[in-house]
């Protein structure tokens, strides 16, 4: 019998927010108003402990770094998971629980990360942490929180998103519930990652990777769609 992980969620209400920033890279401009429907987002990235249930159920093989002592703490984010495996984890939760689970869109991720605060550079505000180097992914509960209590939105791992990547998408994206272009070659990701020389990515920073690739600083968090 597989015991399902209990994903701690933070409710994000529907409404408007300002996405992007005019001081960022070209792909992060222009700053524009976006509406999202309400949803609930995982308080942390999915951990090794939570992902182990999926492995036990036969959903995926253990990630490449799972036996490395720098990566095997149950409270660290699971990393080395490609986009297809992250999406399959969401599909497994959907089948097993009856709720609708998926990866967040870039818009949903950024709205949640901003925590209801307009204009902050980082999820927790404008102050940049002093720590600049890590030799492994931090434990998710040790990570900095935003005003909504979401943890690890920068300085932990890149987080796979639902969208295909398009650096010019903001110029033409719909105002309501944008989900990225229909096709592409790279999947969007968000969040600053431990492996970078500067792990503290601003909340509006965009990144991407081909969906089949695995990196030791790529993980994911899950979204539960509203029942409406």
C-alpha cells in the first residue's frame, strides 16, 4: 500500500497582479497586468520524501543524484527530475486523490511568489540575503518565506512550470490566465537555484530548459486547481 504524500498548500485568491518588470532582461518586459483564477500552490518544492512515494508506486526511477549524500536529505527538494517526470507526478496525484493537480503556469508562479506585494525585487522584499554560495540544495523548511508563507522561491532550485518558453511572449500574452505558447522547444522555469554563483533570482526572472534534461538544481512544486 502506497501512502500518498500530504502536500501543504497555500491558497492564492483570484484577481489581478502586475507581472514582469521594466528593469529586467528583454524577456521579462514589459511589466503588464494579469488576472489568474484562484488556486492552491505547494508551500515548498516537492521534497525527496514526497517524491519517494511516487518512485515506490512505480511512477519514475530515482533521480541521478538520489544516492549522493549532498542530495539525499528527505527535506531537501527532489532535483534531477525532468519536466515529463514532474508532470507525471502531478498526474499521479490527480489519479490517486481525485483533485486536479498540475504544474503552475509562469503567471501563477509569479503571482504566488509576489505574495500580494507589488514591486518587491525578491519574493520576501528588496533585501538580498548575505549568503552567496551553497554546496547542496538547502532544506526546504530552512528557506526564506514570502508574505504568504511560501518557502524556497529563490535560492533553492529552479522550478519547472507548465508553459513552453517564448522570450517575446509578454508582448502578446492574454490578460487572463496566460499559459504560454502552444508549442516550443524549452519549458519555462522559475526561481533562483543553489548551484548558481548568485542563487537569488528576482521574482520576475524567467529561465527555461529543454524538457527532457535533468540538472542538479531543477525541481518543481505542484498546484491544485480550484474546484470551480
